[in-house]
C-alpha cells in the first residue's frame, strides 16, 4: 500500500507543470514557442534566464520533495515516488498529458535519494554544456553518469536511475537525430547567466561594458 501511495503522490507532485505555469503568468503559452516543450530549457530560450532558471529549479525541487515525503517509509518508497514524479512531469494531466523531457525531475530524484549522484550528474551536465553548448547532450550524458555513479557505489537502485536516464534519452530522440546530423541547436547557458548578471548590474545603476 505504501508503494501505491508513493506512486500516486509522486506522480501528481511531478505533474505540477512549473515550466508551463511560470510563462503563463507572463501571458505566454510555452507550448507555442520554440520547441513547444514544457521544460526549463524552452523557458530559458524564450523568456530568459530568470524565468528559465526558476522553472528548472522548481522542476528539480518538486522531485526532491516527492522523494523526501517518503523518507521514513523506506528506500523503495522513495525510489517509487521519485520515478513517478518523472512520469508525472513528462505526462502531466494538467497540460493534456504533455510535459518536459524529464531531465530536471530525474536530477531531482537523484538528489533526493542519493545526493552525491545528483551532484555528479549535475557536474557532468555543466561541463558538457559549457564545452559543447548542447543542452541535450549534456542532459543525456549527465543522467547516465548519475546512474553509473550509483552503480560504482553499490546502490541497488542504480537500475532505476538507469531506467530513468534511458527514458529521458528516448524523450530526446529528435535531439539525438539532430546531433548526429549536426543540426542540433546550441544554447550558450553561460552567456545566458552572464547576460542576466550584466542586466542586474545595469538595474543597480552600474555601467556594464558590452
């Protein structure tokens, strides 16, 4: 019964479409912009760093929250809640069963269950995106790295981490085709954040060189 509750609660927490809600508050339907994906990267590209970063952060935190709710009910319940939060994010009933590609929520699941794996996956993601500017490539390799990290440290649930990573890979199939053909869109995440910092300085009245 606990696992059932973990699945249901995890699903509906994961289904909260922050990457849809945040743009909607600004009067923007994110499903009609860019890739149409209800995910943080699409928000970042179309609404800028502040809203994109907020969407990504909340998509991570909701998975962490879903996992930690079941912290006192055992590891299996935590893993179930995390895994179902990813499913909820990707197939949210609140946006006609659409959703993102599960990267942020999978990362949040890793953080909630095995924080070191989450940090490792995030580090790999940052490194690859900084070097290649391919968010999709960083996401795929980062999540797979998190699963391998859990395996190396002898965690039984590494298979669940791997399954979630492969699920995200499947969600990235169009990105993979574009990567192989050399047509994948690059996103300079570093410039996005540096640009945001520059704008913040301007608002404070400081002159920022362009």
